[in-house]
C-alpha cells in the first residue's frame, strides 16, 4: 500500500543501493533472455516483457507522485498560505483519492514517494523485503526505468547471439552465456591498425 508519511529526513545513500539491471539467460531452459533486476546479489526479479513494462510503470509512477506531491505542497504553502501541517493533511487526502503505486509490480522491491521535511523536495524511498536500501530523487527513478527498457529492447538480440554461439560455433553454454554477458563491457583488443568488419 501507499505510505502515509509526508516527510523524511534527507540523506543520500544511492551509492549503497547496489541495484543492477542485466539481460540474463532465462532459467526455464528455453535459450531466451529476460531482464533481471538484482540488489546486492541477493534480491532478484526476472522480468519478461509485460512484467518489465509494469515494473517500469510503477517506478515512474512513484517518481511522478513524489514530484506532484512536492509541487502541490509548495503551492499550498507559498500561494495559498497554508501551514505545513495543514498542507500535509491535504496531500494525504489527495493520496486517498488516487491509485497507489502498484507494489505487486515491483515486489520484493518497493518504491515509496515521499517529500523532504525541510525543502519539500521530492524523493523516492527504495525498499527490499521491507528494508529501506536507498533514497532516490525522481531522476534516478527515470534513469533506472530507462535502463530496464533498454535491457528489454535487447533481450532478443542477446538470445540470438547465445544460440549462434552454442549451435553454430559449438561453444559450451556457460562460455556462451559469459560472452553475452560481457557484451556490455567488452574490450575488442583491436589496435588502430588492425582490420575491422565493414560497416
């Protein structure tokens, strides 16, 4: 469910969140690839196409909610002259009149929109198994969602390459999986004077 708290102590712990987005071999043995969101090598979500879209939608919604709440809070206080407590109650009333972030789409991760107590700045608390692991600003959420969608756009390419390595090049599956994984960080080792494939 959507959190009812209006404010939080600001802190920057994004570097400790350890949330990674990768394209991984589907464990169902089908030689297909899926998007994986993992946290510190502990929590992992395997996302097929529909699930990935629902996941990103939920992450984006948490960010947009935080931005919207913060903008309304500032307007109620600055333009209408409401005190912080009254404006905060208004935000809670507004939250009761809208659909919350779909926790089921990101479980066991949870993205909770909040507002800074001191600056009214928007943030999103990131939870894993009911333990808060990070605090993101909305841009962090948008970047994370973009990474998930980019990975989703390439899973069929990774799957085709994996099958090529295994079936055409007789590469053992573990080596092929490692080769696909290394694509995102590859160093070709080519010098400037060495031939390259034609464009």
